[in-house]
C-alpha cells in the first residue's frame, strides 16, 4: 500500500469518526434541550402549586375565622376544588419528572 493510499484510508476513517461524533453531539444537545424544557415546565407547575397552597390557606382562614365553621374537610366548598387542582398538577409534575428520568 502506497503512502497516498494509506493517507486516503486514514482520512476516510477520520471522516467517519467525525461524522459519528457530530451525530452523537447533536443527539446529546437535543436531549439536553428537552430536559431543560421539562425542568422549566416542572418549575412552572411547582409555582402554581405554591399559589394554590396560599389560596388554600386563605380559604381555611376564611372558613374558620370569618365564617366561624367548627371544622373543615376535603368536602368543604372552596377547599375541595383547590385540593383537586393541586392533585391534578402534582400528577403532571410526576409525569414530567418521569420523562426527565427516562432521558438520563
């Protein structure tokens, strides 16, 4: 094999290696972007849960202090709906966190 043939073969191998690297790097970048998006969505949902918890506290105070109810439960109007919304959002958070875990 001549020097020119060896150089041509080495260049072809280098090209294949570079192409594989670019494909893998592109896949990693896309995966990282997807994880970032999911993390952002989870943080937004967690913010919604925090606001709902504040609203829940206000509803509890209103029921006990202002309306003078003897107690509250999950069936108390206003309370029931907030708990249902928190539960719904928590399920969305769990789903998105599961998707993030699958990508690791």
